[in-house]
C-alpha cells in the first residue's frame, strides 16, 4: 500500500514536471513568435519610410512665375515610376489653389518630366505636390526657379 502510494506520488511529480516543461516551451515559443512578428512589422515600416525619403530626394519640382503665368516642372529621378496625385499652390494672402483634376493622377516614368502651365492673378509663395508609388505617398515642396 505504501509502495503504491509512493509510486503514484512519483508519477504525479513526473507528470507535473513534464507539463511544466511543456507549458514553459509553449510560452517561450509564443514569445519568440510575437517578437519575430514585431521585428518584421518594424522592418516593413522602416522600408516604407526609407522609400518615402528616397522618393523625396529623387523627385524634383521647380516652379516659375512670370506675369500671370505659373510654370511647374516635376521630374522623376527615382528608379520606379512615380504618380503625381495633385498640386497645391499657396499664396501670400493665405489662399490656395488645388490642382487635382486633368492630368492628375499622372504617372511619371523614370527620367520623365511633367510640365504644367497655370494662369494665376497672384504670385505664389509656395508650390507643394504629392508623389508616390503603390505603397506610399509623400508630399514635396517645389523650389522656385
């Protein structure tokens, strides 16, 4: 009777130890998987940010105002096609014009330049345009020529 009780106690102890090991393995595996998913998400986020920075460096916008004629040139020096989705023209008095219809959205191939002419009674202080690929979109400021 006493031997049987000790044997049952030993079996219960072994089952407790084995179940503790299994639970510890499951928790560690879950933690490692969650950490790997978080690292992958961060990697994708940084890739998108780096791509946005590269597009901002590679896509150039230049504008010129003479009389009532505003000329805007946007050149794609990026390695992929970039879509221009719109242009905002800001004036000194705080008003603005939004160009978002024909020809927008317009996809610029690498090396291609988009020329836009616009008649404006007021001289702009800034020209901002949005450019992006399928994954991202960023807003850029054109420089005055």
